[in-house]
C-alpha cells in the first residue's frame, strides 16, 4: 500500500458500456495517482457505495480512504448519498469534478472528435438536478467553454432542470442562425447520452469518459482532499500522450 485508496463513486448505470467506461477512467486515475484506485456506484451497478466503502475502510481504515465523486456538479447524490456515507464512515471526501478547466479541455477535444468546426454555437448538455447549485455549476462550465471556444455556449439539461437540451438547441439556432452542436457533459454512455441525438443538433459529441484531462482532474481532487486530511501521498505521474 503506497497511500490512501482513491474510492471513485459514479452515479451508476445498468448499461455495461457505462460501467466499463467508468472503470477505464478510474484505472487511468489510479495510474496517474501512483496508488490504488477503485470504482463503485450510487445505484444500478456493483459494487455499491456502502459495500465498497465498508471493504476499503476494513482494509485501510478510515484514515486510508479518500472518496472522489465522479459527478460533474453539485446535487442530491453528492450531499445526501456520498457526503452522508463519507461522514458516517469518517473518511475524507472530495468535491464534485466540475466546473473545472480540465473539463473545458476534455469537452473541446470531444467536440473536435465529433467534427464540430471552430466557432460553431454549442449547447452544453448536463444530466440535470433539482439542486439549484447544480445549475449554477453547469452555467459556469458553459461560460468557461464559451471563453475557450470564443463562441456561444448555452447550458441545458437532460432531466430535472430547464432548459431541456431540445429547447436550448432550438433557441440557440434561432439566435445565431447557425448549425448548433451538442457537447455531452456526461461521463459515460447510456440512456442520457442516447437522448442527445434526438435534440435536433447538427453534431453531438461523445461522453467525456476516460479523457486524460478528466483522469487528471480526478487525481487533483483526490490529492487536494488527501492533503486537507493530512494524508501523505507520493508524487502523481503526469499523463503523456503516446
């Protein structure tokens, strides 16, 4: 054991491809963090957060585990599920991944992979939450992406908040008179990603997945939480593209 365990917690999906994508991201983060990293899920997939937390705390003790939510904004799962579980177990927990410059990098690369031209208007499509802070977080990420692209970017939500992705695509198309792209602000494939293709956009980017910038962000959140809790950590590796 070289340091605390990075316990990454994703929302979860019954889609096997989504589970594999989360696993890929966590393995890449573990390599960058130079230490053990494990994935678990709030719902719809195994191992569950309670089971994984009990296992890791049993192995390393509460001072040997750091929870990193694989959530792109604040919301119910962060506060009520993950935060409450961390408090009960007495383990350190990081904040949500977004908003963050690293996500701007990943979003920009995914848009380029989808063939979206520079300057095209973009709708940033987030999962959505009834928590108002989640909408604020997504709006901040949209503003960061707009600044990087020097083009209009509008926030939208697949569920639980407005505007919907379809509404945002129609509005941005009317305002700009240009073809609009949808930037998937999702980590993994599944039902929400599938819905993006029905929004009427000219392009739809793939989920963020195990993009190197996302993996690096997971490690940054982990190291920050570990330092705050007074845990010693070895230096993290830097990702170098092949």
